C-alpha cells in the first residue's frame, strides 16, 4: 500500500517497480510512496521526481531524452 509523504522520502526507504522502458530510458515508481519516480537514462545518474507535479516533470524529462514516444510513460 502506498502512502503520501510530506517531504521527499529517502531513496533507500522504498523499492522500485518498473513502469516504462524505451531505448535506454527506464522509469520506476516507488512501491511505498505516491508521486515518487526514478528515471535512469543510460549511464547517467538516476534522476528522482517527487511531489504533486512529479509525474509531469518525469514525463517532460523522458520526452527531452527520447522524443515524443516519452508521452506514453503514464499510459497504462
């Protein structure tokens, strides 16, 4: 069960579930918290998004990396 956090949680306090993969981009959603996402892009350091606009910021980051196909990140 996911919970809402008042401040950005520790990255190590949750496990991650993959929700999108295209080319070398992978998007993960936190199992424990709502609105907490991790994006890995090839050999770059992971980028984390948290808060009520996290899904939109995450999607924008993916689109910037791989193009318009990134708009399908949250289509499930």
